[in-house]
């Protein structure tokens, strides 16, 4: 069983930066593809970004491309989301997710059904 714990959220003014962390335990983090999702109040959860197991491949939602960067340190079992040039519309709960079950590969990496483990989320609030 994999546990994921996010941290690093908080309040920031528009144009500012935050770095989120997601620490994994209880599983083989180094073999897991990872994703970041977010959910704003009253809205569906949406894809933010994806990292392959090695970090060699990363993909982003168009809304964050060029502003957000995903990285990972497999030695520390940690996934990061560096967020720059934050906008009020980035305000949401941010969740990391892990994909270990290959049966879920039939879903796209942008689809939350691809992921079998989820963290509890960390809140990011961007003021204008």
C-alpha cells in the first residue's frame, strides 16, 4: 500500500511562486508514474502534470505549461511541483497521484482513473 503526503501549499500573491512536495512511502516509488491534479471549489478535478517513473518524460496541461515544472527525486521518494507566475485561477487543492497498476495504462495519463493511489491534497490560494 502506497501512502502519498503533499505539502508546500499556502497563500501567495499573483505572480508569486510555490513549490509543492509529495512524499511517498510503502511502495516502489521509483517505478511509479506520477501525476499532479487540482480541484477548485465547485469544479471537477483536473489534470495538471505528469512524470514518467524516471522523470525523463513530463507533460503538462496547457493552462500551466511554461509556468509549472514537475521533477522527482527517486532516492528521496519525492515528487515536486514548482509553480511560478501564479494566477488567481490556479487557486485549488493540489493532489499528487501514483500509478503502479499496469492495468490502468488503458487510461490516458490525463485521466484520474490512470492512478491508483492519491494523497490528501494541499491547498494553494493565489490572491489578485
